């Protein structure tokens, strides 16, 4: 228990990778599983890595545990079940069955309406809508390579 008294914060960080052997390329960090899953779909990655870190008052890592999750789990189709897009400028919104449909809708909407910005939301297991930050930027995901 001595270790737990020194540990003041617990942080979870998600990464995406295509293999578990080292060396490997990891993309991230992502701060929600939803963001990591969207990145995995876009990057055609097979694994999500969940880093659990215990931090002390100075922000130093005291403990770390890594869990690998095969994506998609149990051979399921790679798609997010409920995907929504909404324009931050005019409020136009649409529901999609696949991530690629959301990308097409966003491309068309932003092309037809100069200066508009489309945001992506997914419905979580607790029936809440969660925004996925930076969802269209593969380049941004690759720049965050660790």
C-alpha cells in the first residue's frame, strides 16, 4: 500500500498500432477509446493499446500497465455502430452507418459551403454522444507517432 499513497493521479492513454512485436510504430496519444478506434479504422491498424499510468505529484510515472486489445474484437465488422456528423457553422446534421459515409458527407458539405467545419460524434454504450476530435486528420495521427 505504500506505493498507492504516493500515487496521486491515475491516467489512461490510448495508442494504436499494427503489430505487437517490437519494434513497432504506435500512433497517438488518444484520450478516449472512441478516438483510438476511429484512428485504427482510418490507419487500418489491428491493435489498440491502453496505457494505465500512476503519476505522483510531480507528474512522474510511478507505475504503468499496458493492455493490448485486438481491433476489431472477435472478428466483427470494422465500423462504428452509430456515427453522426454535424456542421459547427450551420447546424446541418446526418446519421451514418459507416465512417466512410460520414467522411463523404462532410467532404460534400464543406465543399458546397465554404468555411464550414463538420464535427463527428459517436453514440457510446451509455447512450451519450461523444465528439471525436481530429477525426479527419490521418496526417495529424501520423505526426503523433511515438
